[in-house]
C-alpha cells in the first residue's frame, strides 16, 4: 500500500532533491497559524528527529524574512535524538491578508550536507499599527525619531508605558488623541556603547490582545569627521565670497597649509581663529570662473589631512 505524501512535501522534495534521502526528519514542514492579529509575536514549534546512523549538526538556518526568529537549544544531535526548533513570528508591520514565510534548515551529516525548507503561513488582520515598525538610526550627534501608534477600532487601547532596552534611548510618550499615540525617541551619540547596537522598544498597553508590542531598533554610531567645515557646501553667485569655518574633533588646533580650487577664477585665503579653529575665505572672479560645480581642496598641516569642500558657482 502506497503512503500519500502531502502536496507541499512533494513540492519541497522536487525543489530540494537532497530531501529525498535526508536524515533530519521534521514531523511537519508547513504550519498554518490561521488568522492572527497583527502586532504581537507568535510562536510555533517544529519537532524533528535524527534518523541517521551518525550525528547531525545544524550548520545554518537561512530566513526569507527578518520577521522570523529561530530558537534552537543546540546544534548537534545524536542518532535517534529528538529536537525542537522554536520559530518566533513577528507580525508588527506585516500587511493585511494571507502571507507565507520560509526558513531553510541546513545541516551536515559526516561529509554530506542537506537542507530542509520549513513554511509558516498565516492571515494577518491589522487593528493596531505602529509606524515605523522597525527603526534604524545612524547617530552622529543627537537624533530624534517619532513613532505613531494607531488603534483603528472604535474603542482605542491605552498605551500604559514605553520602555527602551538601552539607556542610550530616551523615550518621550505623548498623550493619546483620537486613537493615535505619539512616541519620540532621542538618541545621543555619546551615550552609545558600541559601533552598532541592536535594541528593542517595548510598548505596553491595557488591551490583553496587544499587551506587549516590540519595535526592533538598530543604532549605528557614525564616524565623525576629524575636521568639519561649516558650511560643508558653498554656493556663490556672481562676484562674491564665502567664509568657511574649519573645526577639528575635540577642539584640537587647526593649521592650514594651502587651499586650491580645481577650476580657474576661484581663490582662497585663510587665517587662524577663532580659538583653535581656522577660517577660510573662498572668492570667485566671474570673469574667469564658469557656472557649475567646483571643489576646493584644503591641505591641513594639523591634523595632517586633505579636506574637500564642494562649491557651486552661479552667474546672475
């Protein structure tokens, strides 16, 4: 008597021939979670067993979407040993309607490798939204980001508190108006402890269906220029000039060696000050300079570097 395989198992075997004789057996390859409220994090458990005569090591889990987060207690399983892959599904920010998400479990058995594809399916229904649902900030000095929490139902939930996982993120919660709550995040570069930080914003409400919402936050500490120019881009119309102030990081002293433009009709002079800064004057002779873009390159003695300042020339 032939055993019928589910249609999705046949599709996966055809797509991944290595599955035909794979020894890492999952009790299910597809999980349909039904209708889900968009916002919370849901979990599904995929059970498996090592049916090989040798140990199997799971080497990687490739995800088709960052909204999936796999949790595996260990990587290597002995013959006959059972295991569990817990898959967390983040639904905040997912569009309404039917969706599928894939995860590819790659494993090694002796000198052989294979792969198993797992599918999670669900239908998303959004009643409460948070925009943006993912935040990424590159912080050079101090940066602010506003989030909007909106309840689309007739009776709105109440945001009880909003907490960040890092003290580098200052949270300002504004009063709710018409089902809309605003949250302002403020991040200072000096408060960051690493070049890149993965943090989480935790939103707590009085609605049991939306008790805890999470917004992932990526903070990147920008590399500040050793010397900055203010303004960092110069525009001069006709016969005119523009002052540019040069300032070093940490208020170090600046010494200018030379300053030259890559087009005729542009001349530069400079002087020390105010303080440890330097002041550059860029002059334009319209009889010699044509409209367009130019670059002034400033050779600094202290600190030893070349600073490029874009210049836009306009003829009135």
